[in-house]
C-alpha cells in the first residue's frame, strides 16, 4: 500500500494508546473491511508527530478476497480526509515493507521570507535569510557512508549508527527565491536524524558554523556536537525504494 498524509494533527505514524495516529486510523478502517477482524500494518518506517508523507509504504494481510482497486476505494471511504491511499497491490509472502527497503528519500521545506500563516504546518517558517550556498556545500560532506551517532536521539543506544546517504540536493523554488527544499536520499535514517541534520545545516546557514564542521561533528559521534533538532512541520517522507 502506498499512501500519503498530512501529519499536522497526528501524534506520528505509529499507533499509541489514547493518541490519534496514522497507523491507528488505517488499522481501524482495515478491521471494518476485514469482517471486524484485527489487521496489523507493517510500514517502511515511522514518522514523528506533525511530520508528513508523500509516498509512505506498508504491507498487511487480510482474510477477505477483494481486488486491490476495490480495497483502495473502501479504505479511502473510511479513513479521514487528511490520509489518502494512492495504490494497493498484491505482493508475495516474502515481501516486507520495512526489511526490503533499499533507500528512502526525505525532504525538508524552509521559508526564509515573510511568515505565511497558511503554510505554518507544512513549511518551516524560519523567516530570515540563510547562506544557501554554504548549506549546499555542507550537504555534500554528508554524502557517503558515515557513523551518524551525532545526529540521532541520545537516549537510544544502538549497535549500529552507520548509514549511507547516497545523494543530497538543495532545490531553490523558481517562483519564490525565499523558499528552499533540502533533499536526502539514503539507505536508512536514524530517529530524528534528518531533523538534526537540518538543524545543523540551519546553524551553518546562519554563519554559526562552517560547512566543513560537518566532518568534525561526524567524527565526534556525540549528539552534543551537532546542532538543534529542526521543527517537524517542514519534514516529508517523499519516497521509499525497494530492491
């Protein structure tokens, strides 16, 4: 299943007790379709509260015989309008939406111009000029295989902090020079990693750090060496790629 969502009114993707979540809404709808039998969804990953997705992926098993297109229509008739199922397709038993992921792409939108109340939940309202050239230079230092421990949540000890960022890109909006989009494609991302990368890049754009400081931060393997955690509303899971 490929689906998109506006995460601004949700406590993230993952189901939590007494919280409104994307997974919870989808599983409730699938239960109704599946003759009131529980359905568990496995997604490509989880997004935090107020984070959006353009092409999130998930798989699930259901007991009824239904064509994928009919299932898509049924789901979209039951879920809230800020979630939309774009595609449903049958896969073989070996497919897993999380473990078969080859790469993911995240984007982060920033407004350096005047505050826009209509976009406050979808574009980070930085509302000041940044050195875009220096940010772009810094992003290139992130490419490759590195230990990203400096850019993840400090209270989660993992066995492996090594990830590969295969591509970064800074896109300037041709219609509005004050809007930029930071793009990251990688094999996988640690918790808060993209938001911590963006927070550090913003500090570089402010002139508080230099682009080459990225190398020092990576070597430190210490969350305290990196910058702030950027706000969630500018972040989107853009796409998920499979083997």
